[in-house]
């Protein structure tokens, strides 16, 4: 019944067997049958080069994107051209849902490295949400997570110092990677020190200084953009967060 309704909506099915969306969507709460249906209406993967823009502010809201590999930063700009980074996104996360209200993207998204995304048209996504309860419920969960993220970001920027902010950020990446079955202690930072500083509200020089201090204390090790978190317990203490080994698979910050 759901499949017939989608076909009648004019959303031509496109095979996505090589997209990887199946693995991305199972953790989102969809069962196998729902995911097979979702795969039928997802466009083929789109490959972005580093620095390529996925969508721009003011453009019509036409697609929801799922990051298959790579990473993306989202940002907004002031009238005088200054940028404020609003998030960094890793494989398994969706982009564009915050444009639902105004039907236009209210920020921009740029690839931080070679990045592959899968896309589904808004019309098909809305139809799926109507026909498959788990998709609609997942949308509500993501929006709830967005509200929680904004609250945590306010706490991060308003109450924590530079060391605490950077420690919190590294822990958030650790947990997000662990949630997707990547290593929680070794990963690449595709974003620049300047971008991290912009997001955390601290100067680029301060970011570099704190990274150096963490390395000297043995909390982390780094070679270029490859980061090794040597002591998650110590990092949690710096961030002023309770440490739990099992907590490493629970995202602290959505971005």
C-alpha cells in the first residue's frame, strides 16, 4: 500500500543498492522492510570534492541529504560576510531538515573532504513519512535532538573555558564515531583549527595551544589531522563530564 502511494506521487524509484543508505538508516530506527522501501526512492550517490557546496542559503528546499562518507560543515553568514559555523557532520547524519519550516535552506553546507551523499527529494521524503510511521517518528527524534544540541551548545559557549570546550568537542566526535562502528579513539579531523575555533567560539591560536597542551600531557596524540585519544577518562575530567566507558556510544552533541 505504501509503495503504491509513493508510485502514484510521481517519485520515480531509482535503485540505490550501492548507496549504503541501508546501513545508515538501520541505526535510525527503521526495520529492514522499511529500509528496502526507502532505498527505492533515494537518488544515486552524489560525490563532492573538498570545498564544494552542497546547498546554499536561500535555495529552495528540494532534497534531504544523508552523508555516506566524508564530512560536511554547515554555516551561516552575516550581512557583512562573516561566517559562523553551526555544525560538523559525519557519515550517517542527515542534512537539510531544518529547512522544513521555510521551505528554503537557511544555511550552507560545504564538503570538508571528498564526500559522498545520498539524496531523496522532499516530496518523496514527506510521502515516506506519511506512509511509514518509523520515518515520521525518526524525524521527530532528529528535531528533538536538534533542540537538545542547541541547549548543550549554549552551555558549552556560555559556561566552559577553552580547554573544557575542546575536550567536550573531542568527546562528542568520539561518541558519534563509536555510534557508527568507527573507532572512538582514532579518527581524522577534517576541519581546520580555524573552523574548530569558529564553532567553539575561541581563537584559532587558542585551539592550537590547547591541542599542544593536551599532547604534552599525554591526553591525545596527533600527526597532522589524525587524532588519537589516549585517555578518555582524563578528557572527560577536563570537560567536567562524568566518565563512563559505555557512554562513549551515546552522542553528547549532535554535531
